[in-house]
């Protein structure tokens, strides 16, 4: 019986030693989990900050794109208006030139008519 008692005490001591080792391992794992959780929390916070920055940049880019489109539309309208003004000026100049040419033609015809009349008068 003494022998059985000694065996039981040894078994209990061995189990206590294993239990202590397991408790140490669990404690170390908890420490590692806490570190990993802190690291995860930090990375998640960083991720959310980066995501917010990306969204802000995307909004800025979209705003710039809208501004560029609006500027292009405005420039297109201004260019069209300028083109219309130039066309009107060119047409006006061409009309004036045609009128001057017609006037000069009438004057020349009148001069020619007058010369023909003088020639006819001189011939008679």
C-alpha cells in the first residue's frame, strides 16, 4: 500500500507539473493573442485611416474631373461663340468688299458709258 501511495503521489506530482506547464503555455498563448490583437487593432485602424484618405482623394479627383469637364464645356462654348463672331466679321467684310466691287463696277460702267457717249459724239 505504501508503494501504491508513493505511485499516486508521483502521479499527482507529475500531473501537477504537467498542469503548471499547460498553465504556462496557456498564459504565453494569451500574451501572444493579446499582442496579435493589438497588432490587428493597429493595422485595422491604419486600414480605416488609409481608406478614408483614399475616399477623400477620390472625391477630390471627381471634383477636379467635374471642374475640367465644366471648363472644357465653357471653353467649347466660348470657342463656338468666337467662331461665330469671326464668321460674322468675315461675312461682313466679304459683303463690304462685294459691295465695293459692285460700286467700282458701276463706276467703271458709268465711265465706260460716258466714254462711249463722248466717242459717239465725236464720231458724229
